């Protein structure tokens, strides 16, 4: 009898929540999860018959369920209490580090082969120095912080195999050793897939070494903590209760201050945008988030112009590379669909750097179309 009463009460509460859910205001974007939420599906017979309508409707209900963020965190807490070390594709590691699952199989390997072919064909038409820097992820460099008995794919093997497919006229930069030598420092955010500013400074050092240019010592910069409230993409997925927040540090100098910036046609006199520090997506403080094309004109006067073909690992990297070039052009092939070869010629680019991270490049199809 008690079980029946409990079941009836539970169902009444559930039905009331579902009904009430249809009347509360709906959001189109979740700052907590940093993604757009599902919209109510448009009804048609075909989708109803093949089950797609029911699937889309379920996504809509899940995305807009009342107190969604509370239920996500509650579910995560229950999972952890039962001994699970993974939630929603994110591992809960030691020292409050979070790690997204990394998969590497035949399809990812094939994608890298196609990217290598495209990069080689692209390089044949370019008569300036070209560099490729493929950075490993936290799940590899910080594997000692993973849950017990969890093994991950050796990303250095992926990097070396990819570099072996790249023609010799593209100079490759392996940063694994310098990152492992400095892993006692925080090179990656605990809650996000990006590297910290110090982590990307190490990438900058290796780039300068291979490119044979003088690096700027850290003593040339003024370090500043601009946020102590950063919770990144891993936190958005894992929804861990009382997750330790990250600090965002920035290194400012004369070269990276008061620049002339053009972000897809919008002018902004900095590579840092403080508006993002009050938002969920705080990493977009660097280089104003994702843009198809960014052009930065620094105070350096040496006639050198660098094109960075990149993913978002280059955003934090930008604060250091301003020391060495009069102009830095950033192109994201996911959004920029014009000929990059022609762009290089038209803008008198003197050097080109590909800067990507392993987790992103293994599934990125945009580089396969580079021309």
C-alpha cells in the first residue's frame, strides 16, 4: 500500500512538472553548457513515421525541462556517489581535473591521412616557410591524474605518425617533450580543453626555436590574473558539484597592448576582450572568441607577417607571438571558405603556421578542403 501511495505521489509531481514546464519561458542558449538548446520540432508525417519527430521532441523536452541545471548536477552527484568516475563523456580525475574521452580509430586515422595530403598539396603552391604545430591534450600530458586503471591512447604516436606523412618542406614542431618536462606546472585548465597561458608560452618557445627567431622571455611580460571564476567545457558536460574553478592568467606586454585588430570586419584595439570575463565562455577573452579571419597589427616594425591557420589553441598563443611580427593573420578554416593560398599572396604573408590540438584535428574535416 505504501509503495502505491509513493508511486501515485511521484507521478502527480512528475505530471505537474511536465505541464508546468510548457508554460515557463524558454531559453535558446545555455550559458552553463555553452551550446544552443533544441528548438521545438516542426511536425510532418515522414518524421513521425521514421521516429525522428519523437526523437527531436524528446531532445526539446530534455533541453527545456524545468530546473534543468539542478537535475544535471543532481544526476552527476548520484553517479559519483555510486563510484563512477565518468559522467556524460567526461572523466573525473585526481586533483579536481576533468578529462573528455578521447577516441582514435580507423575513421580518425583516415581523416588525418586526408589532412596530411591536403596540407602537402597546399604547401606545394606556397613559397614561404610553413610550420605545423600539433599540440597534445591534457588527457595525455596529465595522464597521471586520470582515474585509476584508465589507459589512454598515446597522442605522441599520433603526432609523430601525422608528421611522418607531412612533406619535408613543411617544418614540424613537436612540443610533447617540453610539456612533459614542465608538467609540474598547470599547463591546461582543470575544467576546459584549452591550455593555460603558460602552457601556450611553451608552444611559443618551441615555435621560436624551430623558426629560428628570438623568443621573448617571461620577464618581458606582466602577468595578471583576470578571472578566478572560470568553469570550462568539461565542467559544462560533467556538471560536477562544487567543482574547483580555474584561474585565467594573461601575460601583457608593450607588443600585445593597443594593437589594431580586425575581427571579421569589426575593429577592436586589443587581443583581449574583457566583456567575456563576465560570461560563461571566459576563454573567448583571448582573441575575441571564434572568428573566420582576424588581423592584428602590432607595434613591432620589422615587415614580417605571420599567417596562423588554426583552431582555438591559437587564441591564447596570440599574446606571445605579437612580440615577433608586425602583423599576425589568423584564419579558421571551419568558417573561412576562400582560397588561403590567394590570401597569402594578396597580403604579402612572410610565414605560415598551422596550430592545432590533437583532439580537435582528428575529427576536423575543414583542413581536408584547404586550398
